[in-house]
């Protein structure tokens, strides 16, 4: 057999990688998400309710980068913008709560792609390296924190089942975030590291992320027939300073993909949430913690190889090491302009890098976080492959992005309501203003600049701050993954309603909501009430796709009498309220609204409305 294999090599057997290089050469894909403009009207439009008017639309998401797992026992923390500091790690007292995961409603994968590292549903990839951390101190119980997986049992699936027992979706999100960072407390992380400095957590627990995603899941996704090169999967390599993408066209067949891997190529699955119900469930909870789209990419790298050139991303990245191990190096931003950048960098050369502020080998169960703008690169050691998932968020979620929507709307309102903004410029201003005149001492220049400053300062009075926030919230709801329902939630929602065809006709079709029916929102973050020029719109996430922006934004247009009821449902969550207590004028309107929201999956009932 060995002789035959050697003979095949001598005959020059062509691998998928060799064929690709001959036919297509190296390639690169870049995509960026674009935000929608903010409507400029300042006056509050009167709301009208219209049943079931929905919208949709979308752009392609950016693929998320790889993420490193949180550590349990041993922790290395890097002080903001300084050298790494080693801290003793304490084991959290309580483990995360666990939910049952249901089969995905939308089995189709999400389309994304971007280089140097695509971001998951708009999130970038995280990577970093640090000197080997040494555990110090005893691991005492940390109040409010989750216990490591091996103490709680059940891995990520067990975690999700425990989380399902929490009634409030905001609490679920907070506990999942705590589990991901454990044993580092969220408050410590946000105060010392978020947007400031990398964090490395060593757990010494290879099973901490068990059940989240695996090479077996990767293989199952390929065999499912929905993975396509470029759209869902990137084949990459980085050798001798050259970064290449080797994507053929069409479906990613297992024989071709694994041949690429066998020949030293790294595999990046851009949207694991579209193929894995567990990743979907994980991200759908976590997104409520960030208030910003949470995405993911998985990275499978062969031993002794590197898939990506050094670069920085435009997202906050959490690298969760799922299998094997990987050597990471992380570098500070090179200049002030690269601190918290708006866009990812091109591929960088080794000569452009300084000394790493963090260098480490991540092992299964470890976590690595680094802020956007921190340069990173990861390579596999000769003796082990690496599988990690990068969870990312906060892409285009800065004050500058917010003001970019707010200020044009403020200016439009000022033009409509204040004559000062409509007055003409001085006839001779071109004679004394402009770069050519910038050093000229002229009283007219001083007056011109003071007038501009006055108008800009006055512009704040016209800024529709709440409307701009609502627009960002509306965009966030469009970005969101749909919620994953537990078995009990399904039974108490329209998704578990037993309508079916039986005995030559439909049965159990009528949704009988009465004044005594007790209802509540499915999730706190499942809706957003927005006052727009066309009326009051209720945006919701329950009909979103797992594929980024595959559907248009979903909304209902409401009449004024329904807005108080929506606010009442939001303020009452997570408690159930009877339909009779909804603040509509008539009982008929109360039942009509509750029925409509139930049909859209927005409301659940305290008890199932019907039994199958």
C-alpha cells in the first residue's frame, strides 16, 4: 500500500489545491455591510394600525472570524495597553443555565464572505497569542458565576437547558455572557478589557465548550449539500508571506473540501449558525446582551499551517478554542488611527508588525478576547489541528456611526423649522474663505467661522435622538437571528398550535383567545416600537431567517390605540398579563391585538390554547 501511494505521488497526482491554482489562481473576496439612511422628519407622525403589513430586505452579511473559548482554571489578563498581567483564577460558583435546542426552522445557510477575515453576520474574527500563563492561587467560588462544564455536566447543551429555566430573556443573555467569560466577572471584563486590551482565559477543561460545534458537525454540514464555496466556505492558505484564497465555484463537496484540508489549507465556515442549531441557539441568546448583532465563524486548520495573514478586524472578537490547539500572537494598534477602527485592515506583512503584547497557545476550553484594531495571527503547531469559533459583535456600533445617522436628520429638521439655516451665504465668502485664505487675517473670516460654530451648536436642539436610536434598533432587529423556542415555549405559541389536515379537512384551526387568556412577549428583545413618518411601526424578529438579511424587515403598522398596549406588554415582561388588562378601548380591540401578535409568534400564552 505504501509503495502504491509513493507511486501515485511520483505520477504527479493533482490535488484539489493544485487544480485550483492552475485554473483560478489566488483570489480574494471583500464585502462590507452598509447601513440604511435615517429618515429626516422631526415631527411625530400619527400612527395607524394595519394588520400584517410586513417588510423585508437585506444585504449580505460579513462572515465572522474565529473565536477562542473561555478558560476555567488558569487565567492571563492583559492590562489595558500594557504588558500582560497574570492573575489567579477563581472558579465560578454557579454554572450557566441550559436550554433544549430545537431543530432549526430555516435549514439554509447564511451567505457571507470577506477577507482577510470574514465576519459572522457582520462580526469580525478574533485571534491573539500570549506567553504561557501559569495558574496561581486557589480557585474559590465566585458568586453569581457559572461553574465549569465538567462540574455542571452537559456541556453547552446542558448550559442551554439550564438557561431555558430562566423566565427573562435578558437574564438568559447575561448568564450566557458570564459563562463565556468565566471565571472573569463581566464587570471586571467590561471595566478592564472591553475595547481596551486582550484577555486570555485558560481553563484546563477541554470539555468546556462540548456540544457547541465540532469537526463532526463541520463534516455533517458539508454532507447536507447546502454549503457553497465563497458563500459559506472559504479555503485559504498563508505561506512565505503570501495569503491565498482557493475557492472553486459551486457546492463544497466533502471529497474536494477534505482534499484541500489534507493539502494544508484552512477551512473557514462563514455562518455556522445556519448549519448548527446549537450555534444558532447560542448566538440568538447572546445578541440580546450586546444589543448588537452577534455572529460567528468557525476555523479548521491542519497541523503545521496558517490560514490567514496578520491583520486587524472591525469587531470585538471572542475566540473559543473547540478542538486541538493553536499558537496566537496579538499586537497593539500601530497608530492612534487604528484604535477601534471602522474597517478591517488589508493583509499585513511580518515586517509591519512590532513585538506581540500577547503570545500563547490556546487549547480546547480556552478563551481569547481582543478588541477591534488589535492585529492578530494564528498558526497551528506541527502536532495538532485546530478548530475554533470566533464570536463577534459591535461592528459599526460606535458613537460615530450613531452620529452619522443623527446629524443629517438634525440638519434636515433645522432647515425645515429655522430660517437661519435657509439664509444665503455671503456673496463674497469665496474671496476670504478656503485653504488658500486660511492664513489670512480678515475680520470677515472670523465672522464666518463664528457663524458656522453657532449653527452647529444650535443643531443639537433639532437632533431627533430617540428617532435615531429607534432606527438603529430597527436595523438591529433586522440583523437578529430568530429566537429558538424551548419545548414549553413552543407549546404555548403559534408554532405548537395543533392545526392540521385530518379527516378530509382542517381541524384545530381556530385560535381562541379570550379576555381571560394570559399572555406575554416571547422575548423582551423580540419587538421594537418605532414612530416613523408613515406611522407607528412594530418591528419584530420572530420571522427572521438564520441567513443574514435573507428576509426583508418584518413589521406591523399600528393604529394609535394599540401603542399603549405594546408598551404595557414590554413593561410587564416577563410576567403574564390577561388580555382584559391590555389598555385598548374595547374588548374586541384587545382580543384582536392579542390574536394578531400571537399569530406572528410575538406572544405566548401561559397555558397552551389547544391540545393536540
